[in-house]
C-alpha cells in the first residue's frame, strides 16, 4: 500500500518582506523580529496571549515597549521581549509604534 505524499513543513523563520509603503517602522518591525511572534499583519500573533499590535495607540505602544526594555514591566511573557528590546533603540521603538498605529 502506498502512502500519501507528506507536505514539507513551513519554516517559521522564512524571510518576510516589510509591507509596501510602510516606511521605516514597517522595515524595523520585520528586521527586529516583531513579525515572528506578532504576525506579518500585526493582527495574528502566534500565541493567543500575545497582543495584537495593529491599530494600537502609538504613545501606548512606546510606553509598553519602553517599560519592557527597562524592566519596569516584568512578568513571564516579558522575559523574552526584554532580550529582543535590548537591541531596539528608543527612536526605533517610536518608528515601529507610529507605523503600528496606522494599521
């Protein structure tokens, strides 16, 4: 008996292009790996407990990301984020937040 062909798994780290017309914020969202957990559209996180970032208020996002980076916001889900945010400057946080707020 022949077995049915098995599809190759999709690699989670496959390259993702920044959305067209998104500018620096969109490019940083991809380059800083936000896309890996929060989704290409910032509406489809890989875990149901991860936030949907699209359309959030820019000031709110800047505050939350800055608090995670500094350790002010400190709980289980922020541990991984703190390591990522260590490589994101304040100007980059603002650019990403500004872009996300337009979605």
